[in-house]
C-alpha cells in the first residue's frame, strides 16, 4: 500500500516547524478532494497507518529524516466533486462483500491470501494486500475504499468475472448473486467509470404523476443503475407530452401513444411550427426523434422491470434510453419557454 500511496498524489519534501519550534523535514502533498479522502480513509486503517510509517522510514534511509507525512485539500473543482460523488459508498462496499461475494468465518468468498494477491495482479493493478493486516475480507474492503472510482470499477469487473450470477456461494454466507443485483452492480460500474447522465430537467409544465416518475427515476438511477429506471423515465415523458398537449389545447386521444403526442406537438404547436433558421433540417431531426420515441414502448414492455421479463436492458443501452428521454424533455421545455 505504501507504493500505492506515493504514486496516487505528488509528494514533496518541505520544511515544517514542530511543537518544539524546531525545523524538521515534512513529506507533503496537496491533493484533490477525492484523492485526499482516499488518503484520509487509508490513514485511519491499521494497514494505511503502517504504510505511512514505512514511507517515512524509507525516506530516512534515503537521507531525508522525515518526521511527518501530511496532505492538504486542493481547491475543489466541479470535476473533483463529481469524482467524489461517483465513488462507492461504505454501504455499497458492504453489500458487495456480504450479498455478492459472500463471507464465511471472516474470509472473503474462496479467496486465500495468495489468490487475493494474485487477483489484483491479474487485473494489472499495483495493489499488494500482503503488506496489510487483517483477513481477506478486511483487506479487500480497505483496498476498495481507498481507491479512485475507475480503479473501483476495474475491481468490480474482476469480481463479476470471478463470481458470475448464479455461481455457488460460500456455505453459511448470506450472498445470493441474483440477476437483479448483477444488474445493479453493472450500474455501479457505469457510474464509477464516469458516464455521467444527461441531467434531469426542471419542467414548467408538469403533473403529480410526471414529478413522481422523475423523482423515482433519479433515485433508482443513483441507487440501482440505469436499467432500473427506464420504466420511470418512459412514464415521465409520456405524462409530460400529454400535459403539454393538453395545456396548449391540442386534442389527442386519451390513449395517445408517445409517438403520436410528439407528432402532435411537432405539427400543430405554434412553438414548433414557427419558421426558424434551418427549419427543414431541424424538422428532420425531430422526425428522427419520433422514430426513437416509437421504440421506447417495446423496450419498456419487453426489457425493463415494468414486467417480469426474462432479459433486462444492459446498463449502457439503458443509459442511452435515459439520456435520449431527458434530451427530448430538455428540448421540448426549451421550445415552450417564453423568449426573454
């Protein structure tokens, strides 16, 4: 872990004043908030504290009598905050360990100390659990918590390859390895890799059903991944287009489909029919969006949790649907907004 700490952020030697007023060498780093949090969490673990002591010891052997290792938080940027928000939460790590891998007698799955070490080497990660204290379960949790989101994603992918859905679990453990949790873990991987979704829109024309569907979709996306929320974004878009048509006095059948509602807006709402630059080209784009909308119904009915379907939409495709729906919502809302 000592090598991992040193390569995670750039450290430098500085002079510092100790409590006795003496000038002493200090190994110091300024780290982005996400990296700083990883260092802080590592320092609170026995293996992390040992790693920092080893770093100071090696520095002394190299002729720099380091007394302290310290880090400060770099000014936070939007990218820092976004990375920190993507990282696995402690409860997610516990769920992965207990409900997917499985624990028996304090040990993780069928990992031995040597196979746990080899697991990271096979993934091409410079992580050495042999320098840490505790069981394989304890070491795995410390490693996962101390790493950045992309490394966490790589570790999760390795775990899913080692323990696929439906594979045998350790005797006496509470793990299940269900298809539902597999889909959830794939959603975590998508989040960890930084595939940020199109943001949820704020709608001026709405209803209780639309608002509830959007809230549910956001919660399910953050908690379980995109596959779980496709049904909710479909409901939100359908309800929203119905509200917009009704508010504009555009008659549509009570059971009007999504494509019909979008076509009604495009062909009859003054905000969409008014001439504008490249009107024909934009109209062609809107017709293409209509084709996308036309495919949302079979996707919802046959590949989401709206019905007990045998196969669910994979996370990447589910995120495509979520982003497409949100893009349409953003565009329609912008077209309806009064010109300032």
